[in-house]
């Protein structure tokens, strides 16, 4: 009798787990649930992972670097021909006579935020 109850319990548990795994969650990403943007100039991106840090000096992971390339501009960026052109930099760097110091001037309209 004890064996029959154990076997019945195991079968019922397996059926419940199978049905739970086959179910769907309406809140999860689904192409039918995507909200349409009100503006044609709006781009919504999402990531399946949390962003570990938004501090570029602390980043060491791909998720943070991907976020930075989408939200921050570097001193220099690549143009359509993959040639470096000034981003936040005002122009080419100035090298000191001894070659140990490089000075890069920044654009006047560049802005930063401390959070």
C-alpha cells in the first residue's frame, strides 16, 4: 500500500511539474505585448541582464560596455569608413615636445552629469 501511494504521488508530481512548465506567463516578453511608441524618433532597447555598473571606470563586463556604447560618446569615434574622428574631443591631440604628455581639448558644448 505504501508503495502504491509513493508511486501515485510521484506520478501526480510529474504531471503537475509538466503542466507548470508548459504554461505561459502573460507578463513575459511577447511580440503581441510590445507597446507602440508615440513618437517615431523614440527607440526602446531592452536587455535580459541587469546592468552591473554605469560607472565606466568600474566596468569589466559586456553588458555595461554595450550600454556605454549606446549612451556615451568617447573622445574619438569611428566614422562610416571606420576612421577615427573627434567625438567629445575638439580635434587632434597635441603632443608635448618630450612625447610624454598628450593634450586633448574638449568641445565647448560637451556636457557631463554626476548622476
